[in-house]
C-alpha cells in the first residue's frame, strides 16, 4: 500500500482515482448536450475560461437543502448521470469491489 500522507489512511491510488474520476466527470458534463458550459464557461468578454466555482456549485446541487426542488431534480432516474453524489458512490463502490477482487 502506498501511503501519501503519514498517519492518515489515504492510499495514493485513491487520490489518483479521485482525480481521474473528476476529470472524466467534467469531460462527460462538457460533452453532454444538456449540461455544456459548466466547467468551461464564457466570461464577460465571451472568452471561454475554466470556472471551478461553477463546477463546485453544480456538483453540490444534489444535496442543496436550501432549494430542495432543485435537489429533487438531480435524484430523478433520468438525471442520475449528472448527479455527482450518485455517480461518485457507484464509482467508489465499483472501485472497492474491483480492488477486493484483484488485490
């Protein structure tokens, strides 16, 4: 096991998986016709820029307790592919199953 941070049970492969997973999720959002311009957005001069705050706002919407009507939309079956919480849970569960089978 590769431990990146002493005294914390954080595996280097977990950090790599988290990074790769987020990159894949961003690529999916940007190539999906319904969710374009979440991470790469035009600024006031119409120049496309990376917007981390927009991405963080979007991925937090499934647990937006201040606006439950918006959160509810993310939990509909047809929208689970853009629900960061649901897709992350499935991805980490899949990673755990594969890790236990292979190692």
